[in-house]
C-alpha cells in the first residue's frame, strides 16, 4: 500500500461513529485529492468505515447508498429526509478536518 492510501485509510478510520467527512475534507486531511480518496476507498477501503465519507451534498457513494443508510441509522448519524432523498445532515454530522489525520 502506498503512502497516500495509508493516510486516506488512517483518516477515514479516525472518523467517529455518527459523524462524516466529505471526500474533500478527507483529501485535505490526507494531503491528496478527492478523486484519490474515492479510488483508495474503492480499491482498499472495505475494512474501514467507508460510509462515513460522503459527497459535498451529504450523499454516500453511488451503488452503496442502502448499505450506508443502514450504517447511518445504526450509528445515529443525523440525517435529512426530503421525500425519497435521504442524506447526511452535514451541519450536524461533519467531523472537523483539523481534528482528524493531523499530527
């Protein structure tokens, strides 16, 4: 595993239950780009809480929304419900990047 992947996975692993970070926030904390975060999670993120990384609108990765929603409910992650559209309430659930992944 390369250094970028290790930093991304470490950052994601440190997001507490009930909280999330956006791809951009993880990228900033890990010193990489948001696309790299997505690639790392897709290729080697199955053993970290990948559902705690959402897009800038609070939505989980496409194709795994139902699984992520189940995790959000189990962890009491604050959600917004607009009809069939369910997303994370970023105002209440965001984990500050300055507290994660920095040494």
